[in-house]
């Protein structure tokens, strides 16, 4: 199988490496060419353009930041591509964005599968993502070797574009809320003069414990903000959540979480890991 990976950020580079490990012929392309070089060293072919990257592909994995960047690349690469290619669109674009991208591909007679992923830099590099997929059964069958290479499991959500992206927003709302809640609890302990690390000890092994609280809590305590999921990426996703939910449900909790991440971004932490949301809880002066 010949696979192309478009976009080599933290997620795309990891997925490309996972496809290479699975023994598939892999071509990569990124707007910043220097990001391709580590993958060239691992055996990937490096294309000069997005169109060149997909010329001989069976499956294309698109891993970009948002709907606008995906649309730009699809408009470049779709027209000259083979109609038999299955396109896996893995960015978080929201259900409306997923449907618009599907319609763009459909106008060119191409099949685009809505396939956002759960996980960050390390699971991407380890081939341990969870893929949420919605699209035609035949396309999913064709793409199965790639899905198995990049993910520990694939959850098929349905056959229509937008279904997987809707579930992705629900999952990311949980991740963003958990991280903000951990930051809030640690800050609340600290401002009352209690060692914040004792919060993690107090919940350990109880019904309210969660590994994610310890993962992000330890990062906050160590002030280790090496990005696996950046604050500005979370902000983008929170905006998509509010767009999807504001007309049909109460979104006051999401709005509060969004405001804390926005405060952290405004404090200069936009490119830092989402654990930097703790900056949004700084004591008032």
C-alpha cells in the first residue's frame, strides 16, 4: 500500500513514522520542508508539493491545524489526484467543517473519510491513537491497514461526514474540562497555603481519581509545559464546541473553560502545553 501524509506537525510526523514502521511505502509533504527531513532519514519519500505527494497514493492522511488549512491543501491536491484514493481527514474541524470538506471532495469525485484522532504527540509516535471514523464502509475497508498502523483502535461512528467530528468535540470537551479542573484544584490548594501536590495524593485510588489528573497535575507542579496539545489548539477546539452547542444546550461551563484557556494564551502560553491553563487561575491582586 502506498500512503501519503500531508502535514508533519506533532501528530502528522508521528502518524507518518507509524505508517513507515508498518512497512508501507510512504510519501510526506509539509509546507515547511525542513520538517520532512527526519522522515526522509527513516525511509520516507519527500514530495515538493501536496499534489506531487498524492500522485501515486492509495490512501492519504491529512493532518493539519484547522478547516482553512485543510481546505487550502485539498483545493491544491484533489483535482489531479486519482479518483480511487481514500482521503483520511484527521484534523479537529467540527461537524460543520467536516461536512464542508466532504462536499469539497465530493465535487471532485473523491472520497474523504472524517477521521479525527484522540491522543497527543506520544501516542501518535507510538501508533497508539484512537481513531474516530465516519465514512463509507468500502473506504474504511480500504484504509484499514493505515488505520491499524496509526491507531491502537478505530471506533466507527457512522457512515456520514461530521459524525466522527461531533464525537471528537465531545471527547475534547472532557479533556479540556479535566485539565482546567486539575489546574483549579491545585491553585486553590496553593493559595490557601497547602502543598498543592497533596491534592493528587488525596484523590489517588479513590472513585474520583483519574490518570489524566496526575499526568497534567505533575506537569503543572514541575512547570513542565513542553507541548503535547497546545493551549491555542485547545482554544480553537473550544470555539468549535461552542459553535456546535450554543444553540441547542447550555454552554456556560464550556464558556468558563474557554475563558481560562484564553487567559493563559493572553499571558503568553499559547504555544505551551494545555497544562499552562493554570496561568488562567492566577490569584487576583
